[in-house]
């Protein structure tokens, strides 16, 4: 039996990334990612998952952020 908010087509779990993985993928320092999280900038605060002192970020949010970062870099070039 599926939870009420889960449809038959949407049975997959989203991959969660650590702050270090996000920083490496985007080419930033982990401190920058933590700053964005604390300031509720760039990353959607409703998507950030806090597990005790650990933070996880869904892959879809990382991909969205990568598009923004790439767009800003291209605009400044």
C-alpha cells in the first residue's frame, strides 16, 4: 500500500546529496553552500533536509541551482 501522497507512477525516491557533494559538483567551497543554506539564498529552504547536524539536498534542487549558476557565469562572460 502506498502513502496517500504517492502515486503509482511516482514510486522512486530522490537522491540526496551532502553539502560536500554539492560544493564539489558546483565548484564552490562547502562554506559557501552552508552560507546559502543559513541565509536561505539560492537553495529553496523547503527542500533542505536536516538530519541532526547533517544536511542533505535533493538532486533536483542541485540541478536547479546548477542551471542558475551556469546562467550567471555565462552572463558575466
